[in-house]
C-alpha cells in the first residue's frame, strides 16, 4: 500500500505519550507543544514513534519522526511545506461546520489516512468526507483504488489538486458570449484555454468533468470544467473563487458555480 520512498516521516498530529491526548498543530498552543517536545512526550499516533516539533523557519509547523525510517503509514504523500499548508487550509475552512474534524485521520477499515476528515450533520444524515490535497503524481490505478476504498466505506472523497499540477498551455481566451453551454461567461475570472494534465487527472475526469486546484497561499480555488480531452491536453473553462465561498454538502464540494454546473452535468451533454 505504501509507495517506496513516499514516507517522509512528518505529521500535523501528535499524541501525548502519557495521556494519549491527540494534539493537532492548528489547535494546540505552541509553547505547550515545545515543552512536550523537549520532554520527549510527543509520539506518532500512527506508529508510536517519537516525534519532535519543527517550528523554526518553516511555513507550517509540524512534527517529525526522530527515527525517519520508523513510520509506515499508508497514503503518505511526499510531504512538503506546500502540502502541509494545503491540508491545514482545508482543515481550517471546514472544521467549524463539522461535528467531527481531524487532520491526517487514520481509517482502520482500509488503512487509509485522509488528509482531512470531516463528519457533518446534513438533515437526518451524518455525512463523512475525506478531503485530499493532492500534489504528488499518483498513477491512475492508485487514485482509482483510493477513491474506491473511500467509496466502499461510504466516505465522500473530494480531491483538491496542488497548484503545481495546474499547467496552462498557451494563453487563456474569453468565453464567447455565443457559447451555448450554461456556464458563466464573465463571472469568476471566466476564461477558456488548454491545460496539460496527467493520468491521475484523466482518471478523475471519468467520474466528474470538474478539476479543482487549491493555492494555500491565496486561498483561491481554480476550477476547470472539461470541454474536450485529447491525449493529455484538456480544453476547459477556467474559473477562480475564494475557498471561503465553498462548502461541503450532499457529498460534494459546493462552489459558487455549482448551480450552473449542475445544469451542465445533469441536463445531458
Ligand atoms: Zn509514525
């Protein structure tokens, strides 16, 4: 399950060695974490290995394994500052409306680790979401496997691609006012263009015509709406809007464009 070399041994969640309390970077007092780290009281919730706090010249504070080879958790994306920032951004955005929220949640049934886990009460249903901030280049088969495992557990998986995966080919153009599709032509930085995508994105597009990208620095979501796909060139509409204007509902990421796009995706092609 673990790809060779993919475990870099850092985490945003630690456990108190004695009390067992879960300590999340976003929710814990830094001074308290420093003291616990110095006293060697922080351990990895996944493998039990000793952790140390990294809160120096990094963008996102985190914990690192003292023994780098120790941790063998599934679904470790090669951890970068940008990946940590993406996870933290998603956690902070959706934590408030959740009945249960966790960073790097381990799911024992499939031995997966969701970047962000959110449980929400929606009418009579408790709906469970796994939010994945994906920068690494998973194969199509690996993505499909992860998607299927979430699906088998009744968990709605939502994938936000890292900005590094957004590759524009040539210049963007305005969307013609004569374009017959029911998408906004001028709002949300609307534009049309060509984009280079890889096998993982192509697999995602078999499930939905939408690709979402998140820039943790600006907290802006970029949305691509598929028009055509030839080889690795996606022709798409491009829109941008703040993550703050997005929500989770009905198993989906609801964006300012969802109403218009529902007409596009359910009204026949
Ligand atoms: Zn570990």
